């Protein structure tokens, strides 16, 4: 015999449970909205102690015959540091533990095994190759870690950056409107041929590009920052998933990004992400603010986002208050892994100073 009273109670409990689930889902949706950022609400400083456990310094020694102009790229693999010179010195390979220069890839020239113009580069940690997209002849060229030529093949489409997340394919980035003449956004390439789109969130308003394309390489995945939409995503070999969206009050509006010929007046006072580094608990950004009176100046503002609390800290100063090491000059910030970031001081004579930030 069925107990009708128990059935009614069960229905009431099910109804209450469903309501609680819907309420929890709504709260989760609200809490996962855009992160609000106002770069004018600055603090005196962002102290290392708020996100760094300890630091260490490594000096990369340079000879007088190697006048490096600055670092535009930095990767780590197999106990080695791979440095891309912002000038014409190519890619330098250092031993990480002591900063000793091991090799130099600067095979510039017109030959089939030489580099005409570096458009993008990355590390293939599976085969231990340095991969270079030569936009001078639209080929991807591979060299070993000693700088010796291995192979090359033509690329079907142009792109601005790339990352190797699996052995057989490459993820390519082109976050600029191309009039549907080629893939846009992020896609998977296999030996020079389009394989699969991972994100095509590019509109006619996505015409403004600020170098470099932003990603943190973590071997089989990468954190990618899309400056068009101020979105941080996790990219794997076959997926792209948005993690955070940032509502930056001083960001360049899409209506301005879509203009064909931007003037200093349209960019005046506007800001864009310069570099970033991600970890399990924090994301550190540097923002570049434009000023029409001096468009070449680097007006940098730091922003630290605490994933655990949702707290946003903004400051013009990033201070080492741990009592170890000298203050760093410059704003160069690079990602090694989820537990280690690296700041770079390339203002010294005949040396580059790397400060490792071991995170909380």
C-alpha cells in the first residue's frame, strides 16, 4: 500500500531541491561575469609578498660582439632558455642553470635553409626543435637546439603567432579581420594545411593589432589572451575554452578597433594588455596606455587578479618587498610554468638579468 503522505513529502523535497539547484546555478552565473578593471584606481604598489613566495636571479652573459637589443620572446625547455632578440640577433639558446650561451640561430639569408624574416616562432618540445615561421617565403622552418637546419614546408595561410601543443599539429593565431580570405581567430594546422577552427570570434571591428600575440605556453596547453574581447582562454590541441572575461574601463572600444586608419587622438588615454602571466591562483597583467603627445612611450600599469578571491589590485609599481635582490628595471614579464614567472632586465651592459618569481 502506497503512503500518499510520503509521496507528497517526496514531491515537496524534490521541488525544494530543484529550486536550490536553480538558485545555485544563477548565483554561479552571476559570479562568473566579467572582471571589472579600472586602471585609474591605483594603489601605492603591488608587493611581491602578496603573490610571490621567493625569488632568484640568473645573469645571461653576453659578449661585446652580441649587442642584443631587447627580449621579445622567452621559452624554457630541457634545461635551456630560448631568447628571441627584438632586433636582428635571432634566437639565442642559454643553459638555464648558469646563463652560459650555448648556441645562436641567426641564419638570415636568401637560401632555402636560411631565414628571410621571422614572423613567429615557438618550441617543439616533442622533437626538440625550434620552429620558425618565415613570412618572407611563407614556410615553417625547423632547427635543432644547436641551430642546425632540419626541414621546412610551406604554410597554406598567414598567421601572427603559433604554439606547439601536440606532436603532429600546430595551433595558429590570427585575431584580425581578414575579409574571410583566410582563417581568422585560432585554428589547428597540420603540416601547413588547415585542419580545424578552434575559435573564429573575429568581426569587422577586429582590425587593430598590438604585438605580440599573447599566450603562455604550458607544454600541452596554453593560456591565450584575446585583446579584441579581453578574454583569457585555455587552449589545447583541439579545444579553446574561455576562462575569464575582463571589463577594462579604459579599453579601446571595438568601434575604434574597427577603424582602418587609427590616429593618436583616437587612442589617447586608451589602454591595452601589454603582457600577462597566469598561475593556479593569480594572473598578473601589464597594461600599456597610449598618449597622443608621445605614442612611443611605455606608460605601464600593473594589475594583479587573485583567482581565489576575485580581488583586483592596480598600481604603477611592482615592488620586491621580500628583502632579496635588486629592483628590476623595465616591464618585461614572461611565463615559465604555473608556479614560476620571470621578469627581465635587459638594460644592463653585456648581460641580461632574469628574476624568477616562485609563486605562492
